[in-house]
């Protein structure tokens, strides 16, 4: 698995503000993400951190806001690289693709926030770029989403539909336990 990188997407404190973001699903996502990260680190496999560097000053993810910081379990250690992104994909405006290829990495495992936005977009692009992508389904979460006509889609549904649309086309969807068990 030394040719497989764990990509930790947007595990930032600003997503804890549910008054700002709304309802979310999968309250165990952080615990599962921590388990996956600890496993990767114990094996000495490549870990990559991605964070959203919002350009909107009032955003919880703006570099001047405390919410920009990584949550406790996901703080990078040692030489683990950090990629700041301005859009949903970790591949746009960063050297992530080139750096992965330079290291001979052709497989990625993705987890983070949110399932239907940055995890989804990074997964789609990774698949389109030829990477073998796995998503840790229980180490991601989504928020409720609302259409302009007022209909609200619950976070569980948003999460599940996002994963279903990726599975088999852009990635393989597995639980943390399935990923760790190989």
C-alpha cells in the first residue's frame, strides 16, 4: 500500500459550526477518520492533507478565521504535505496530481468533508485523471441541502446518493474496516 495515499479532505474546525452549516449526518465520521489516519501512519504509508482556503472573508474556512485550522485528530504531523485549495477539487490550483505521480502513487483513499462537495469533486477528478480511488464511506459526512423551491434533502440522503453516484464509475466505496482489512 506504499503506492496508496490517504487524502484527508477539509478536516477543519469551521465545519463544527452547525448553526452556520446546518444539520449533518454520520456523527462517527471523525472517529472513523481518526482510525483510518492512525492506521496509515502506523504503516508509514503516505498521508496528504487538504484544506479549504476560502477567499470569502466571513467564511468559517477563511485563513483569518479560527475555523480554518485542522480539527485535533487531523493535524498534520512531520513531513505530511498540506495542499490549500480555493475550489472543491484538491487537484485544481495545486500540485497534488504532479506530486502523486512523482512519488509513484496511483491509488488514493479519500475521506473528509463534505461527501457531496469536496470529497465528491476530488474523487471524480481523481478517477478521471486515472487514479484508482477508494472512498471511506463512514469517514465522510454531508449536510442537509435545500433547493430554491424550498425542498430540503436530509444529510443521510445527500451522503448516500453522492456515494452511490461515485461507486463503480469514479471510485470504490468501502467502510474504514473494509479498507483496513484490505
